[in-house]
C-alpha cells in the first residue's frame, strides 16, 4: 500500500530547490488559475516564499503553505536550464 503524502514530505522535497527557478500554478478560486515563473527564495516551517519578477524591476514575494500543494491549490514545477 502506498504511503500517504504529508506536508513534512512536501517540505523536504521543496527544500532541495531553494534558489532554483520554478513555475507556480495557483488556483485563486472562481475558475481563476494564475501561472507565473519565479525563484524559490526560502522555506520555513509552515510556508515557502517565491520571488517573482526576477528579470523585471518590480519584485514581489508571495508565500504559499505546504498544505496548498497537498490540497492541489498550488502546483510547482522546476525549470531546468
């Protein structure tokens, strides 16, 4: 039987990619899905931070919780150079 995925498993998996470029696909509700690329800036016990606007002058930081990934409200994908 497969082991159920936990937020701790997600946290460990994401922690390996700090400093790497990722694509975030976030469900904002009411059929609004936002897809943006950014830099995985940091991980914390309950959240991770993505910095958008790497090449632009406008930089924004957005935090997501690991439970967002667990519930499929947020999907991330590593950008391979």
